[in-house]
């Protein structure tokens, strides 16, 4: 799968990184998300989905983050579980997405 991810917005105070992704719908998001998780060398801890949102708890280098996606807006973001403890990892990820991959 050839996919590009980029930085749309970084909100360090809220612990949120909004990610630019290819178009997706609710049904194909799991494949897109798994590809992103694999690229980050992260690990999925738990997956949950509701009517219009996916929420995956992932581990990135010992830091727990939510990978969330809202179907209707096609918005994907990473959200720190413990923002104060995740600042270094968020800074690294924001830089990675800013360069695009």
C-alpha cells in the first residue's frame, strides 16, 4: 500500500496531531490505520468504533496515544492519553508528519 501521511495541524497544548491522509470511509479505515501504525513501528493495544468514529489505543515507544478518525469529516488525529508525559513523542511525531512519509 502506497500512502502518504502529512501534518495538518499540531496542537501541543492539547496533545493533538491532526494528520493529512488519503480519502477514506468508515469501512476502509482499519486498513489505512494499520498501515500508519506499521509505518510508525507502533503497536495496537485496543480498537473501538462507534457510529461514525474509530478510536484505537496504540503504543508508540512506550507512549500511549489514541489514533482517532471521524468518518464524515475524514479527519484523522493522534491524541495523547497523558499529554504532559507525551510531549517528546508528540514533538517527534509532528516533525515526522511535517516531513511527510
